[in-house]
């Protein structure tokens, strides 16, 4: 997706723009999908690409990662891309939408996850599509 910065600003809310395009983070516990558990899929709020299935969402117990939606896996291979992130004096793995390049959150190791992976994703980056 090729949009100018002005086009992104026009199509996203201020909070979405800050996280999706400027790699910000919403405050823990503040997102609408933290305690949300319905059947469906979570899509990128910027472009609509399906990112995570609802059955991959779980409640993490890992200190420091509680308060954001947690997913154990992406919806399909290639839905998200992983990038090295050494910002803020930390070594992390950034998760971005493979379609539009928007920042979604980070990937961490997490023993409380069904498969040891924890996609820590900002709610503001997601749109939920209920299963029909």
C-alpha cells in the first residue's frame, strides 16, 4: 500500500496514527480488545488485512506484557512481518502488517502462551470482524 503521510493522517484517528505509523504504544489495560473474547478475526485497522484468529487470543500472565491483546499465532503465514527493533535501549522483534507496513506491536517469548510465542498487539491497531 502506497499512501503518503498526509493520506495516513486523514484515514486514521490520532491514536491509530501514533501507534500504526509512528510506532507508538497505547497504555496497558486501555485498549478495547484487552478483555474481549468473541469468535472472529482481528484485522489491521489501517488496511483491513486479516492478522489474527480469535482462537489464538489468550490471557498472558507474563509480567510486563499484561494489558495488551496477546495472540499465540498469526492468522496465516505471511499476514505479519517480523523486524529487528533496537529502539528504547532494548532488543525486540517488531510485528508489522505485511500488507501496509503498519506497526502492530512486538513478539516475545512467553511460557504462558500455547506455543511459547506472544504477539503483544495494540488494540488501536485492530478491527474485529465477528464470525458469521
